[in-house]
């Protein structure tokens, strides 16, 4: 959240990371999702793989849309701070099975 590191740091703007090739493990102190140094997260590879696999499956098998009548500006991006930061209100999205792919339960 350091304004010297990020432009408008409190704005929800995931695209801000697109143009930065940030080393997220230890090297670049602007972005430390897994901490750093001796007490840095030892489970980061497992954590990343788990999240990437789950997200990739959701994006592969479904098309996602906001409920009818809702636009991007209707999504409340407020956060609750705690041990982990999460959304204040749930994100409601409508999945549609992607017809081009057969869904297989694991
Ligand atoms: C996306 C998933 C994860 C995130 C964002 C995350 C993030 C973090 C962060 C920020 C720390 C504190 C690092 C510091 O103090 O500098 C940490 C520590 C730790 N994480 Fe993770 N973690 C994740 C997944 C995991 C997984 C999957 C495991 C184990 C299988 C794990 C095990 C640990 C342990 C044992 C520590 C304590 C390290 C120590 O204090 O020496 N984490 N994690």
C-alpha cells in the first residue's frame, strides 16, 4: 500500500500487476504475498499450484457473468480486514457450463 511503490495503492486494480514482472518470492519488497526471508512461507509452491489449478478448472469449464441487470460498477469491492482480507459482501456470479467441453467429475 506504499504510494511510493504503487500508483493509487488503495484502488482495486489487479491490472496494475500486468506490466510488472515482479518476483513475488523474497526479491521484490513491493509485493510479498508469501512474506520473505527466513520466515517466508515454505508452502508457497503448493499454495500457488492449488489456487491455479482450482481457478483454471473454473475458468475452463464455465463461462462467468454477473446476475442479469448488474454491471461491473454494481460489484461492491469493500473489504473486511482480519487475519486474512476478504470481501465484505459475497460476490454473486452466474456460471454457465461451457458447451464445448464435457464436464467430468473427479
Ligand atoms: C496461497 C496460499 C498461501 C499464502 C498466501 C501464504 C502466505 C504466507 C505468509 C504471508 C506467511 C508469513 C511469512 C512471513 O512471516 O514472512 C506464511 C507462513 C507460513 N506458511 Fe504460508 N501461505 C500459503 C500457503 C501455505 C501452504 C499450502 C502451507 C503448507 C502446506 C503453508 C505453510 C506456512 C508455514 C509453515 C508458515 C510459517 C513459516 C515460518 O514462520 O517459519 N503456507 N505463509
